[in-house]
C-alpha cells in the first residue's frame, strides 16, 4: 500500500519549516510533487532515507519560487547520478505545458552544460493538459487546472492501490469548478494559510488562501474521509498542530491531519 511522505508543510515565507512538497511512495518508488524553494529538499530526502535513485517521477504544480526552485537541485543531483551510472532509467518531470519552457530556462541558466544536456535525453520535461490522465507507478493520475487567481496551476487526483482516491488541490482554495475531483474522496490535500481567528493578522484572503475553518468546511461539503492541511504560516510551529486541530475539528467530521515536516502517513484506510 502507498504512503505519503511529507517533505515540507510551510508557505513561501516560512523560516522554521520547509515549503510544502511531498511524495506518494508505492513499494520502493516515489511520485514526488513539487520540490520547495531550494536545496533544503536534499537534506530532507536524506533525513527520510529517500534515495534519489528511487524518484523517477516529479510533478511541478506551478511556477512560484517555493515550488519550482528545488526542481533545479533535483535535476542537478539526479543528473550527476546519471553521469556516474548510479541512476537507472529516466527522470520524468510533469507540469502544465507553459511551465515546460520555464523549467528548461531555469536549468539552462543555472546548471552546467553537462547536466543541462541531459534534458531531452534522460530527463524529460513533459507537458500535460487539463483533465489528462497518465499512469504513474501503476496508478492512474488525472491532472486538472485549478483555475488559479495568480499563476496557472494544476492539481491532480489519483486512485490508490486500495481503490481509494487522493486529491491534491494545489496551493489555493479548491475552485467550485473542480469539486468533482474532490467529491467523496478519501484523502483531500488542501492548503490553509492560517487560523480563521488570525485572519486579520495574516490576511489569507488577500493572498487567495484559506483558513483552517474554511478548508474544513470545504472538506465536509466534499464528504472527504481524511483532510490534510499544509502550506501554512510558521509563527507558532510547536503549537501549530494543536491549535489547528482545535479550530478545525468542529467543522470537519472526518479525520483531520496537520502534519509536520518529515512525517510519513500510511494511506491504508
């Protein structure tokens, strides 16, 4: 059965945790989603005993720095492994089609030629369309446009080995046009910027984000079984889980999870 590896749980401006990114582990392989904003992802992977040789699939949701810059480091280190003959197979990077040239340009401008030249040979930038389905690690993954207010961004929904569905909504509130991807899902992965009680302090709505209360009400409407909240502020990280659970639990009747960086969640229920 699959497991969810939580690499980071913070928003773009955090300093006490890493930017939100994660992977679905199936057997000994990982389907990675975003890579955060820097080479901190390498240390997190090492801490969680994830060898880059186990990662052959990476989805990049959108172009913002806290999601895309870590991709350059993934290409850099996997490219080095390829050149050293310690990485079997190819590395697939999925994203919406207009993001392909952005990633290519970042790599061209920042990486040595010996690594950049692997793009198109063993490292493949693969553009996907809205509603397109790909098979990744033996599971069907359907990508969808989240209709972002800020930058074109895709989420995805997938069916796990046990027949349960998992939906990643990206880093904005789930748009009403995308409700069909989340309705009755088992695992709903949704952003939340802060507590509703602290909305005047953090101003989530100005940034097109949700509060804990908002996300929990949405998950209840969608009849989700489990709700994972992340992409948060980090002003009170030691107490984040407790405080978010206290606010969210009255609004969501399923299992509410507020993970920490480097946490592993079994996707077995």
